C-alpha cells in the first residue's frame, strides 16, 4: 500500500517519528521510537535508526508493506 504525505508550505520537513504518529502507523511517540530503533523502518530503501530523521519532499518511508511518499 502506498500513501502520500503532503508537507505544509511553512514546514520544510517532518521528523520520522512524527510521521509515523500522524499516519497512524504508531499509536504513540514511544511506539514510533521503538519501531525505528528496532530497524522496522526504511527511509529511501535503507534501514534508518534515527528517530528524528528529517524527511523532506522526495523521501519515502517503508514500514512493513506500507510506503509513504513525502510530497
């Protein structure tokens, strides 16, 4: 499943754990952090363990079979 996340015009980025919460993939920041730290999340096809990774337009995040494109 592929979904898009549109950044607001006044926000140049969103942090990885914030994205997981906003997209209802994680119920809380603690769960989002654990998902990232346990290597369940890929950013642009590569496992990334940085919870506060800044995602910008053009980035993609994969969690399990779900892909989120930052637009």
